[in-house]
C-alpha cells in the first residue's frame, strides 16, 4: 500500500555505521584506532597526505599482496574514517575506488608528528575536492607511474628500489619560483658487479591535453633551475602514445637547442603504449626511454632502461647523497607545521595477524 511505505534500509542487511567527523576526532575513537592501526596503515595515511589520492589498484601495487586483502583492509580504514573514498563517473564500465585521507587518519597523522590537526593543513572538504578537480586524471596518472615502480621492486627479485617520491606540492615548495615538476623521483639499482647505481629525475606527466608548444617551453624553467642550483637533474617526460611522443620530441628538440647550456637539462621521453600490459608488472623501469639530443630527435636511437639512463649522458654527475641537515632535502624525520617529511616510497613489512602472533 502506498500509505505503508517500506524504508530502503529494511530491505538489506545491517551495515556497520561510520562515525561522524566530530566522533572520528574524539579521544575515544583515537584510543580505539591506537589498538587497530598497523605500521603499514600509518604509512598509507602518510602516502595519501603526500600524494592526495590513490586508487585501489595503486594501493594494492604499493603495499598489499592481493586485491582481496587490499579491499578488506581499505574497508576497515573507511569504516573507521581513517580514509574517505569516491568513485568517479566513467562512461563505460566502472572506475576503481579512489581513496583520500579521512578525518580520523589526519588526526592520527598529526598526533604521530606532534602536531595539531590544524597545523597539518588538513580539511576533509578540501581532501574530497580532488574528486571534482580537473586534474584528477593527471594526479592519478603521476601516482600510477610511481606505484608501478614500487610494484616492480616488491614482486621481482632484481636488486632495485624507489629511493624517493615527492609530490607536486612538495616540488612546488622547493622549486616553485622557477618551475613546478609533476614529481621528483630517485631510483637505485645494483649492477651485476655489485656496484650501486642511482638516477634521479623530475617528471613531467603528459596526458595529451596540453599543446606540445607549452610542454616544450617548460625546458626553459628547468634550465633556470639548473643554473640557479648548479645541479643537473634529468627531466623525464612521459607521454600517452608514441605518436604524441614523436611530435613532442620535435618541439622539445627545437627549444632544447636554443638553451644557453643544453647539457644542463638532460631530457628523455617515453610513451605508455610501449609497455606490454600482458607482462606481470609493467613499469617505467623497462627499456622505454629515449634520450633527447639537440642534433637529432628521431626515434632510430636505442631505448634505455631507467637504470641505464645515466649512460646516455656521460657528463652527468651521480646524485648527491642525502644530507643530514635540518632541511627537507635531507629527508630527516622531523616535522614542522604544514610540512611533514616525505614518506618512504617502500611500505613497511606487513604486521602478522593476531592468530599467527599467538601461535608463535
């Protein structure tokens, strides 16, 4: 009968409730989280704060052994309001769930660094605003670049690892008066002879929406940065297709040749469609990188693996060792208001379940 409506919630099983934002920041809720959050959970909260948004697939690649364990743990973190989530509209199929830092997670992260939550610079509405940001696909793409590298280090036996992964926000804080890279990364690998080889880079992630002229003009900003710091850092440009890469290389070579010191801005390009999706863990570490020279921009030259790129620039000095001073560049574990240290790209070891601990 229309006068005896049935409420929707009575037609499904009981769902665990989520605390309100106020309750999630309460002393009682924080005390509950103290007994439930693992070291890996807290690492994930720091990663979300640094990089704004991560998908289910990216979180699985970065820290979990399987999709099932990823979904189970993220469901717990969501119900505890440690993380929040949304699912963007997708015309065909369904998009993966996207996760951002939740209010309870922000409170935990601030307390862990001895800060007040206001000093963390966190607001839940701002965190969720990425769901409607026009740069959502770009941010997710940059994060996918690095989580695929992390997945490679976790699932292969090769002696290689991601040493650093800075967000665009952190890069803007350090270099924003000259240029704002999409990210900064550092990759370390061990040679067959036992020597350690490192390469660092700034990343420009191209989604195909900017004009190639605008992409190439960014080289002047990196040239000014190299001149002001005296440090030569390679610039890696990731493009969606080899066809766009060919056009970009022509535009880049034209601007690169006009720089006062082209050798101070080593450039290499790669395209996403060069990766084989059927391989277990495709990543930018593979032989997809084509260095750019002012004299030639053609595609006949051999492509390099990420670890081999320094061989393309014989005069490139090795990256400096992280310093031990109080600056963020030293990556010391000290926080100040609105500035947390960059989280380690590699997750901590998973905490054994309670049954396993009790049996041991």
